[in-house]
């Protein structure tokens, strides 16, 4: 469709979801939100997809909520009410999600970056939690952003709304790496390749492990983890991985190409 705002494609086990609304800096309009959700659902339901990449056209990754749509709308009609579906889809995706930023992210766009498992940005990219400067608060995105940031940085950046660069974003845990523009594709490909080597079920379960709440005691934690670990060692996927290691070959889940 010529008028779609989000493009979807799959190649060699990698689903690429591309935001393509440069006229409004890939703002989270109702149409873009709907198509982004559809793309995430398609990738997560496709057994051939191993890794999801969030990409964009234009100079800006995502400027946050579409303020033109927000203006004049009541609390019940604000697009931000639908935004948690997107963040949760990314955060809880059983397939690893990589955010690829060739430009800035603001507000809700930063929330998506934080929700991704891996985020890579060009060194020229900038970030800001601009909400307070227009009289709103970074409430929804705090759910994905705060687990990533050091507390002092979170207080400073949420309260001031100041812009910060990609190197600081990497230093405080918002992104994984900041690279020159000419190295962006290579760096993203490096992460995608590494992620593709993991067993699909193991990756999904590891994501759950990373999200899980702390057990009440070390003994309880070990009891839970022993059962989980033993189940995966004995699973079909685990046995294939162990056999492949012994035979010095790649496991059968590694995509070709």
C-alpha cells in the first residue's frame, strides 16, 4: 500500500518493521500505532522469524505521540491510552527486538527504544524526555525506561527535559552502543547475527527470566531455576544444541544465509 506508514518484511529469519512517516518525524499517530502493532504481531506469530528489527525512514526515529491528534481531545480519547500495547508487545516479545536509530528519539520514541532488547544509535542521534516542557509527564514510558536508567540520570533527564547525546544514552543504559553513521548497519547486523544463534525457546525463556520478579529467598530462587534449567537441558531444543556442539555443527534453528 502506497499510503502505509509502517512497512514489514522478512529476510533470512529477520523481520524488519520500518516506521515511514517522515513528514511528522514518525510521530505515533493512530494509523502508525495500528500498523506498528500489526507488524509486531505478524513477526511474533511467524515461526520463521528469529529476530525483529525496528527501523525508520527519514532523519528522526520517532518524535513521540502525535500532538496534532492529541490537541483538543479528552482524556479518554488520547492516543497515549493505546501506547502501552506497543511497549508491552516489544518488551514481552518472545523474539528479541533490536532498535536501529539513524536519528533522534523523543518521549514515546525513547520509550520504544527502552522496551527493545538491544538498541543501537548513530553518534549524532539525540534523546530527550520532553514531556514536562509541554505540561505532561513521561508516565507511560516510565514503565520501560526506568528499569534501564541509573536513578540519578532518570531524575535529571525526566525533570529537566534536557537533550542528551547517544554517548550518554549508552553510558546510562538506554542504548547498547553509539556508532558512526557508516557503521550502523554493521553494528545492527552484528547483534542480529548473535541473537540468531540462540535457540528460539531458550531466547523466549531467557527474556522471561530477565523480566521476572526477585524470588523471596536464594533457596526459593535456586529451586525455581533448577527446575527450569533441567527442563531446558532435557528439551528437544536443548538436546539438539548439545548434540550440535558435540558434532561441531550449527544447531538446526540457525537461519541460513
